[in-house]
């Protein structure tokens, strides 16, 4: 996956240590998400409160180089907006 996951998070989720925000976020946003992966653990991590809430930024691809030059902390490009599924986030991995 292109989505960075901290070391140890997968193991905690596999043990069943799931924070309440995952269920709350799933109920609120699952209708806007298409999940094409078979890995339930990654899906849980994506819906965690700690992985969202302003940490995901969407911008036109033409502005990516400007963003790279201006933003001084590490970041990851994890996907792109397409016309295929308007209004939806698609998780492929």
C-alpha cells in the first residue's frame, strides 16, 4: 500500500485493539469509500481517527510540484482523483 502505517499498528489491530473512532468513521463515511483490497487490517487503519482529520490533502496534480517545494515535512502521494468514481475514495491495496 502507498498509505504509510507506523510499525506495530498492524500487530495491534490484529490483536483486536481498535480505537472507537474506527467504527464511528466507518459509519459516517463508508458510503463514500470503495474498498478493493482484501486486507481488513489496512481498512481499519485508514478509518482510524489518527490517520485522517486534515492529514489527507487533495490538490490538482498540476500543483503537486509547488506543494513539494513549499511543504517541508515528509508526505506521501497515496492516490489521485479520477472521473471513474466521482465523490468516492477508492482503496486498491
